[in-house]
């Protein structure tokens, strides 16, 4: 992991120090394609790279809050054949988003090539009663990796969250 971080740091510092003949042109290109701004709210402003489309995810990462879903997504995002939605979409667990339809959901995904896998991550799908059926209705063969927590860890984590955020002062334990 340390090697990866050092490599990324050296790559960024090396490219930032390289002379650029036309800085204004480079800045224009960065803003048009969303260079270094991989936020879903910027996807609609991005210029569509040739040969790409916004695709419904083939994989959705689910898990508990603070259960490592973001870390898993970031590690997968390193692979060149994987593109990720960078925000939690909450399409399948929030009714106000679900009623907007599948085209709205697709529009929130990044552009991807045919050979790339699109991944979305929303931990709220793990505890949502309606999410499994909605996801299955969209794609019955979708992959749903769960962040790697043992069941006892999940229970302890959820109870800790309840105890921390509880409106009453009564503590809950296993």
C-alpha cells in the first residue's frame, strides 16, 4: 500500500513539475474532460470521450456504514478496466431517487468503454428492505460484493453506531 501511495505521489509531483508550453490550453482541456475532478456532479458537464457511454453498473458494493466500502472502491478504481461512481447514489434505497427512473440513475454514472466495468457503492443498500428486490429487477445477474466484515463485527459496529447516535441515554449491547 505504501508503495502505491509513494508511486502516486511521485507521478503527480513529476507531472506537475513538467514544463507546459500552453498552460491555458491545458486548463481548458482539463475543465472540458473533467481532469482531476472525478465527482458525479461533474459528469454531466464532461465531454463524452469517443466510444464511451454511461452504463448501469455491473457491480454494486454494499456494506455497513464505515465498513470499508470506500476503501474497497478506491482500490478497485486503480484498475484501468474499472470506472466508479464517486458518490453514494442511493437510487435503490431512497424512494425519492428511485421514482426518478433508471435513466436518471444511468446519467449519474461515469462514461465507460465497452470493456470496462462500472461500479457503484452505496452502503445503505445493505440495510434497506426494498433495495435487494429493486436491484434484482434492474439486473438479476448483478454482482453485489459486501465489504469484508465478519457478522459479529457488523453487529458490534451497528450497536456502537446506535449507542453513539441514540436520542436516549440507554446503551444497547450484544
